[in-house]
């Protein structure tokens, strides 16, 4: 056809594959000047060469097909195209910043997990089976996120500070991890005291138990739970709730301290033949 290019010729001239040209035709991005009836052969005019090259460049710049169609159909001068290119540049810069933030976060996660794995691998603490004596505790039953237990410890401290004797502990009444509606008790061992509307004074039962010391941040307690639960399964030991976390060393009231040096004891009371 005189003055027209077949789709193969046009592909060679513009650097767009035949598949892409057919797709752009279907999407209304670049419609052939003529489509032969019957055969469906597509033919393109010389005036479509520059628009086709622009389309190829825009796609290289990661504009969507819809955006390319809009730009080609609604913008008739270079100023409009340049404005859209500047807008796309801003989008790409924002994406680069986001990707860099994600990369930094991944670096922190990799570092954290590597250190945690190394700490657990070289930890000298092992699961031990021992007898635990009953003790008197002051307790506040709570529902919420685990970190909110600090409020319970503070309330017990203000009310019964002079009677406290021992490390704070958390009793977990759930059998699974919960993010925001966990059922737990913030507890402090006490010499004596009287219950109030908020604080319960009671005896915490003793018995045979599995114990494991965890050295490190609270966020890594899951690794130690894996060890103690695996130990219980391997030895066919049945444990029951509430399980306990005893905070032998952790953040103070003012200074957070070094989380890598936090020392937490996980305690599972286990069932025995006598029980």
C-alpha cells in the first residue's frame, strides 16, 4: 500500500514489537491508519512514526498504558508532555526514597535476626526441670497488649511498694500469642497485703515446672518459647496455663537499659502423676 508501512515494517522502524503494536491498538494507544478488511492487516502512516517512538520511551519511563493513552490522545504539544514527565520524575523519586527506607529496614531486620540467632546459638541456658514453691503475690488481671503490663506493675508498686519481695512476673492465661487482646496478670511477689477493688492478693501455686532463662530483648522471647515447648513435647510433658514470665533483669522505672542484657525466666508448671 503506497505511503503506508506494514506492521512488520513499522515494527522495524519504531523498535516496537508486533505484539506490542497489536496490544497498543487493542488498548487504543496507537491505532493503525488503515486496517485491511478481511485479512485484518494493519498499516501505519509515516506521521505515526514519531508518536510510536514517544510511546516506546514513555513505557520505558514506566508510565502505565492508561497514562500513555491519555498523554498521546489529550496532549498535543511538548509542554504538556514535559509537564507529565516532570510529574513522573517526582513519582519515581518518591519510589526511590521509599525503596531506600525499605532497604534500611531490611538491613536492621537482617542485623537483628543475625545477632539473635548468634545469641541463642551460644546461650548457655538450657531447659531445666525443678520444683517451685508457692508464693504470695499481688496481682492485677488485665486484657490488652503485653507491654501494657508495665502499667499494672506501676500500680502495684505505688500501692504495695514496701511489701514487694522479688521480681515482677506476668501470668499468661492464653495458650497462643495475641496482639491486642491478651489475657494476663501483672504480678509482684509480696510479704503481705490486702486485696482492693483493683489488686488481688493471693497465693500462686507451686509445683513441678520447666524453666528456661532467656537472655535478650522481649521481642525475641519466641525463640525461647520454641525451645521450652519443644522440650516439653520431646519428653511428653503436659503443661498448663497460666504460664509465667519472671523478669529478673529488665528496664528500670527511668532508664531502659540494654535490652540485650534483659534476663527473663519462662516457667511452665507441668502435670505430674500426683497431680
